[in-house]
C-alpha cells in the first residue's frame, strides 16, 4: 500500500494561502514559495498599520482643532491647557467634529478655556 503524503490536507492548506494572496500580480499569486512570503509580509503590514491608523487619526484631529483654535487667536497647546483647567473632558475627536460642524459650540468651549486660562494667570 502506498504511503499517504497529506494529499487533500496539503492541497486545502495551500489553497488557503493562495486565497490570501489573491489580487497580487504574477508570481506573487502563483508561485508557492513567493505566495508564502507575500502573505506573511502582508500580515506584518496589516498588524503594524492597525496601530498606525489610530495615530494618523489623532494627528488629523489635532491639526483640525489647532486650525480652529488659531482662527480665534489661541494656539492649540494653550487651548488644551485651558480645557484641562476648566475641567472640560472632551476628546480630540469630538473637538474636531465640533470645530467642523458646530462653530458656535466650539466657540463656547474656546471661551471656557480662555476664561480658565485668564483666571489661572490672575491667581
């Protein structure tokens, strides 16, 4: 009786790898060794970029809040310090949304922050 060498299981395993390499060009989706390298590398990129996307969004929110604050004559760092002194606990995402969509609410928050800065400076 001939020796079994993983027949169907090996083919199924390879098919899973090839399915993950779908969308690549040339050998990157046809050659077994290259497919393994490609899929492993793509997994590394995916793992890394799941973390980087969070940083990128935070940077975007900070840029938006800074632009809105500077339009009213306050720098980003002084605005954030004023918010902390005033006890306002809005995160940067919400501040960014307010700066874009609700100018009046952002101005009210900015006023609270500047008032808190002024009282801290006077004390």
